[in-house]
C-alpha cells in the first residue's frame, strides 16, 4: 500500500490552518491584545522622554529597549515591567501567527513572502525585547545602547567584501521603510485592521488622525536612520550609524531643533496611543 506523499504545499497549508485555529483561541487573542497595549506603552514612553528633552525638562532620547529601565524604576516597577514583558511576548507571537496564517492575504508571490517574512522578523525583535524586559526586571540587567549596536553591526558589515554597498543598501531600505510609513499615513491603510463599526464617528475620526500622525513620525525617524547609514557607507565610518535614540538626538541639533524634536516626539507618543487603541479595536484573525 502506497504511503501518501506530502508536498511543501501540504505542510504550508497545515501550518496556516494551525495558525488560524490558534488565532481563534481566546488566550491567543488576549495575548495579542496585551501585546498591542505593551507596544503602545513603550512607544508612548519613547515619545514622552523625547518631548521632555525638547522642552528642556529632562528626559532623554532613546529607543524601545532604552525605556524599559524607566518602567522598572517606578513604584511596583518589577511587576509593571513583567506585565509589559508578557505583552511584548504576546505581540511577538501574534506577528508570527499573522505571518503564517496570512490574514492580510499577502499571498505566496515574492512580494507577499517578503512582507510576511518581515512580520516574522518583527516578531523576533519583540520576543527579544520581552526577554530583555524580564532580565531588567528580575536579573538587574541593563538595557543595551541601540546606537552602539547599530555601529557594531555597521562595522561588521563594512569589514566584509562589498561592505560599503551592503551598508548603503541597508540605509536605502530604511529610507524606503520611511516612505512606506508616510504612504500608510496618507492612505490611512491601517483602517482595514480596525473594527470601525464598534466606534462612534468622533472616535473613528480621532483614531485615524492619531494613527496618521504616528506613522508620519515613524517615517521621519526611519528616513533619518537610513540617511546616517548611507553616510556611514560613503565614509566607511561605522560611527556615523545610529538607531532611534541617535536619530531623535540629531533632530535636537538642527535649526529649530526643539520644535522639530518636539513634533516628532509627540508623533511617537501618538503612535503609542494608536497601538493602545488597537488593543481594544484591532481585528484579531478573521
């Protein structure tokens, strides 16, 4: 009796079905919504700290990883940061499920697979962020400097054959991602992922405005990071590379820097608020 032959299509179809069933699980949905809230909290803090720098009342320019110690320094900080870690874990897992189940119907062509792969990459980043949060909360670890990490990776790439081209291509990709954020802000394409029917007309209007402002601010930040990667490639100097914190700090050094940084900081705060709204109104699965 012949055994059944399994193709990669069978495996892919089974994985998609399993992911869709997982998305229907109340626990998975709860983790996903907690994840949106946790990501919103983290980005809101990034924006608030940068806004304080802009108006000269303290704060600092940092990234998602750099704000984690700020949480643990608050009353009941270990518990708060642990809850944030659980949420970040949920968000990372949800991005994996979203990529496999293909809820947005990206398909199996090259463009669709690249977009879904980016979801997996994003999920891995937030799983790593969740692990860092736990280490800071319970092992006393310190958050690493994203700018230092960017310079380290740039130095490694520059040491490779065609390293300048690789770093330059990475910078161009970041600028492209920035343009895509502007496109999402303009088209408000994120509306498709929200339960608009559960909102009042006023809520819908304000949520869309907040989302547009937030994605536009992200576009500015991505474009700046990409520009400095290209500078690092042109000069073959890894010290030119920077992450989110460095990009925000560079805004403060420009003409009218306080106003520019303040505007982008409020935009990142809006981005965080938008994600906290998604914890309530995001469509999870189908």
